[in-house]
């Protein structure tokens, strides 16, 4: 469990299934998520959510982002990039939770965990070029933009952060 002033980041539970299926079924949430981006057929979405809950990728994997009172906001994750050794920071929130600094607070906490407890040497993040809100989150957290990379056949903006750049080494 990772705690911030407003949030808890905790591992997924079977009881999260409904919230997670709703999250991944919202076309606005999924507009810039996945390659290709967008929602999937309902059966595929449900199967992916169940697999995500069942799969233990510790110390990497998915965390539920919820309020201190236990209201679900969304997901954040540390995931292996499809190519190479890098670990990617990823996040998505339900629409009701946008615009309150929640993604920035959750991302900052997970970066702190990655460089603290997990001792990762660096993290990367990728966004679609028109996902300005996500790019702003990464900049606020302290990521540096490093041009474009290919992500499973899609051209995305590439971001990097290191403990040294954050001053936590
Ligand atoms: C992207 C997302 C995670 C942002 O979450 P959030 O909690 O609203 O983010 P925050 O409030 O911490 O910060 C958002 C920043 O982007 C800015 N922003 C929001 N929409 C914007 C837009 N269309 N253009 C430019 N900036 C924008 C906000 O003003 C804020 O910056 P500020 O603090 O300087 O004002 C959320 O919108 C989301 O889940 N989107 C769908 C899934 C997704 O795209 N995930 C990322 C995939 S890479």
C-alpha cells in the first residue's frame, strides 16, 4: 500500500472488477490508451480486467488508485515496455476524477516507490502526441521529453525520469 495526502494506491482485488470494467469501457478514458487506442469488445475488456486482477506481477504491475475513504478513482501501473528493459509508468482515471490533480499525486507516489523501495534506475512513459493532459502530468512529476518512439507500431511521445534528475539518488 502506498499512501499520499489524498490517496491510497493498493493492489487489485476481485471486488474491483466492476469499477475496472467500467473504467476500460468508457471511450473518453480509452481514447488515448492502448495500441490501437480505444475500447475493446465487452468480453475482451472483462477478460483483460480479470486477468489483471489474477496476475501477480509484483513488484511491478497494477495498483488501484482510491480515495482515503475507499472510493475508486482508477489505475496506475509499472509495466515492462514491449521492447527493451525499461519499466513504464502508466495511469488512467475515471472521468469523474479528472481535473483534481489526482493523476499527478498518484504518479508522483508511484515514481517515489519505484526509485525508493524498488531501486529502479529509471522509468519511462509514453503518450499519444495529442494527449496533452497526460503530457502535463508527466512534466509536473518531473519527466523529461525525449522525442518519439515506436510503441507496438504506434508513434508516441517518449518521456524519461531518473532518480538523479529528481534529486532522490
Ligand atoms: C490524463 C489523466 C490521467 C489526467 O488525470 P488528472 O487527474 O486530470 O490530471 P491532473 O489534474 O493531475 O493534471 C492534469 C494537467 O493537465 C492539464 N490539462 C488537462 N486537459 C488538458 C488539455 N486538453 N490540454 C492541455 N492541458 C490539459 C490540466 O490543466 C493539468 O495541468 P495543471 O495542473 O498545470 O493545470 C486523465 O485525464 C485520464 O485518465 N485520461 C484518460 C486516460 C489516459 O489518457 N491516460 C494516460 C495515457 S498515457
